[in-house]
């Protein structure tokens, strides 16, 4: 008999207590999942930024080496584009509203840098023997490319050290959350002296 009385005296969990416990547990799980998602998104954004910077570092290093070693070209490289651009400066010249840069490199080859399909592209050579290739990968979108040139006008006395300032906007292609937009500007002076 005692045994039956003890069972009747023990109270169980009510439906309201069970609902409150499940609600609190669900809230805590959702909070933990949201924090985990924020950490993963932050890590992906950091990786996208790092990859974009590494890709652009390679492209800018390649361009800066060519610009630094440029030689006087006067009007020799103006026919690299079709229709030909008109050269005004001794070493560096721009075309298409300063969105294209062309010059002669240390080996005497005419080079041009410009945007094509939101990627940096190079043309080396003139005419049928010219070759072109992308410098930036498809994972990086480049926009608003501008070249600013300081150089002596063709035929003028050498009074300025030629240099090029390149400005652009870049972003990683992918989900909007991981785009990582950046503005990059670089100035390189020529080692060419008259």
C-alpha cells in the first residue's frame, strides 16, 4: 500500500513546462547556429579578400616591372590598337580616355594594357605577330581602370622623369556577401633617362 501512495504523490512534468523547455532549447540552438554562420561567413569573406589581394599583387608586380623598364618609343607603338592611337609622349601613352596604356618594353616590344571583359589584358607586339593574354584571373573583376601619365612630349627637352599612376576598382566574383570591393592605386616611375 505504501508503494502506491508514493507514486501518486510524485508529480510529473506539465505540458506548459515541457513547452517552455523546448522553446528555450530551440532558441539556444538557433542562436548557436546563427553565431556559427556568422563565423563561417566572416572566414569566407576574409579568404575572398586574401585571394583578391594575392591575384592583384601578381598582376601589379608584372605590370610594374614592365612599366619600370620601359624605353622611349615616341610614335613606334601607336599602331598597337586598331584604330591606331595617337602618341603624344616619349615613353608612355594612353588611349580610349586613359583606360589603355601602351609603351615599348626593355626588349623593344610594344605592350598595351587595357580592360577586356572586366579583366586586365596585355597585348605584346604589333600586327599579325601580336599576342594577347589576360593578367588577372576570372575570379577577380576589374573596373574603372585609368592610367595617368606624366612624361615629356615627343620632341621636347627631357625635363620630367616619366611615371604612370594606375587606378582601378577590383572585387572577388561570387556571392554578394563575399565580393570584397577594393580600390587600388599604384604609381611606377620609369628607369629611362635621356
